[in-house]
C-alpha cells in the first residue's frame, strides 16, 4: 500500500488539515464581516443621511441583517436611557465565539 493513498495516510491527513484551515478561515471572515456590518449599522443609525434610494436600501439591508442578532442582546441588557450597549456586547460575543471556534478547530490540526 502506498503512503500517498493509504488509509488515513498522507493524502487523508492533508485533506483534513486543508478542511480545518478552510473552516477556520470561513469562521474568521464571517465573524469579521458581521462585526463590520454591525459597526456600519451603528454608524448609519447615528448620522442622518440624505434621502436616496440607494442609501435607503443599504440602511434597510443593514437593519435586516443586524437587528435580529442585536435584539437577542437588547432583551437581556437593561436599557440605559438613550445608550444602547447591545452592539458592543454583540461584537464582544462574536469575537469570543470566533476565539472559541478557532481554539476548538486547532485541536484537529
């Protein structure tokens, strides 16, 4: 039996490492992209943009993507007047989830 094509041989180990690396990259890109979208959502909620169909679509997209996730934290966090801490807690939770998943996936290397 050749080591390149053997059961759990070099080829299989390489495929597993490639798959783990791909999953790690996907998780990292997804988390950072979602954090970026949350930050864009927060910034567009602070400033008043002039009416434009394109800007309205972008704001609606950010609302549709970010608000369901942020509502999870708004239910838990007490309101602090006009200050909404849910985006900050949501970003920290995403970052912690990223670190946890990357650490778990490192075990497969």
